[in-house]
């Protein structure tokens, strides 16, 4: 059977497309890449993505630009000790949540700490009306998410319980992006659900063993950076991005500061369900994915606002092309540069064809770390903006049921936490499976 990822217009998600492409490329070379466990006793390097965040943290340690987190409201009988046990079991499984990043011989390294039971901080919140409790949750979760992390000494996570009374708690878990990405947050929530359900029912949790840990991936990534596949990726991206505009000149409300402030805000809105259904049908009819159709619409919008025909937008890809990484918590995500030609007044079909072709080619060459691409291309470094891309677009998988019940205990997933920061000028984040959409923007510009 012969498969060509650029020819076969299968409506796969970016993650499934990447797995398919990795399988095709491994078959073409006659090998299948596997990630071995790291050698004991040797210093563990940071992955390329981790290294970028580490240096950014040294440059701006008090700016919570790379803080992530989630909050769950628990209503019913639940003990603090139960929550500590459940969290501890997840952290026992995943070394990424027990890693610190000290400096050895003038370079940051990873050091995995032995497992220690998780301990929750308790914040007693005065009871009141339900609206007063919701206001307190919004205020306190925002404060917790903005607290900086000490990457050198750790820990890279915090867990806090907001306690209104013994039957109404909010669990807030925050961590640094260097330890986990968005896919990891979903995995973390799922494992918490599995362990909690098993524990509350007196059963052993049924979670698959982990063949490797994130530090193994980081060491492996460093060892294969000269792999021929990465050479092929670099050649592709060098040609693909040749002559690209240095910046996307968005019309701003304020002069751009000389340095990024990372101050940001988030605007949330819902897309009409009938519009989403129509976009899905349009995508299917044109042999594209919903992501490609939405990206084409954003490219057109940016073309109208900037007057530029050469539009460059970044997007995250899970970058879990090896089977060993699928169930791991860690910072795997990679940034792909999506370049679209909006010139010559294309029809919708023509524009979507350009976007789809570029996206499929990008998925086929996603292995090269974004940090290595920036290093090889040597773009003009401007401290006022991110290199290569200033606008991001992502369509993420749904995180699952917003509410779960364990007998008399009900857990409710609370809205996405936002630390009040922005890495990019604009970042569009949509969630596949429901109508939620988020636009993060730099308040220094807009």
C-alpha cells in the first residue's frame, strides 16, 4: 500500500496526521524510532523547548507567562487526605512533575527528585451566596496562577484547596509550562479521575505502565538532532520560509514598546452551533479539516487588516509521534510555522487548498524543534516581539465531561484559568467539541 500524506486528503486531526506521517516516514527508511531509557547517573539535558523556557524564566522570573493550571469544584463528602493521595499517585507516575532545573557546569540540567507525598495548601474562604463564592473563586484562582515558580529549586507545581466548608471545595493545580503542555493537562485530569474513582470505590486504579519518562525523551531528542530526518525537515523549512516577511504588521492601538511586556488579557466568546456544523460540512466537502478551514478564515482576516498577502501564523502540534510519549506528562508541544499566500484574490476553494497543502506538508516535517529552526534561520531578533510568528492559532481537543459524579461527590470543571499574560500579539484558541473560543492579546498593543 502506498500512502502520500500530501496527496491523500484525509480529514485527520493534526495529531493523527502527525502519527500517520511518522509511520510513513519510518517505513520509507526501514526503521522505527524508539526512545530508550536514559543512562543512569548521567546529567539529563533539557529538551530544546524546555531550554527556551528556562532562559526566558531567567530573563523574567516574576512574569507568569508560562504558568498553566486548572480548577475543579468538589461538592460533597471529600477529605483533604484523599485529594493529596490522588495527586501524589499521579506525581509518582510522572517524573516531569518531580523535576527541578539546576545549573551544572554553566548549563541547566534536569534533576528528578525522589517521590514525596503531595501536600495541599488550604485557604479557608468565608462562606456566602453562590455568586459571592464564584467571585471568590475567580479572584483567588487568578492570584494563584500568577505566582512565579522557582525552576532551579522547585517544585514546578502547586496544589491549593479553596475551602468554603467541608462539603464545598475548589482544587486549584498550577504548574510551569516547562513541566507540562496542554495535552498533559488533559492527561493529568484523566488520571486524577481514574485514580479518584478507584480509590473511592476501594479498587486499584487501572492505568497502563509508562515505558519511558519525559527526561528520557529530552535525552533522546538531543541525541538524534543530527538525524537525517531532521536534516530533511530543516531543508524543507528553510525553503518553505525563504523570503517570508519579518513581521506581521497588525494595526495596533498603541505604539509597540521596545521590549515585550508580556501583559495580556483574554476575550472569551461562543461560536454558534449551527455555524460550527456548517463549517464542518464545508470542510468535508472540500477534503479539508475544520482546523484548515478556520486557519484559512483567520489568514483572510489578517490579510484584510494588514494589507499583506504573505500571511504567517504559528500553531502548536502535539509532537508525540513516538508511541511511548502518548501517555506522558511533559513539554512535548512544538510550534509549526503556517505560511499562506493570500495574493491574486483567491476563491475560497483556492485559499483553502493553499492552506491544506501547507498544513499537510508542515505535519510531515514537524519533528524539527521550533527553537532549532529559529537558530538556523537567524531571523532579525527584536525584543519587542516573538521571532517568526506573532499570531498563533490552535484548535484543541475537548477536555472531556465538565461534570463527573462519584456517588454523593460531584466534581465540576471550572472555566479555563488565565494568568493575565500574552506571549504573542494575538493568540486564537478554539476547543473542538464545544463552542468555546478564546483570544489572548497583548495589552501593550491593544
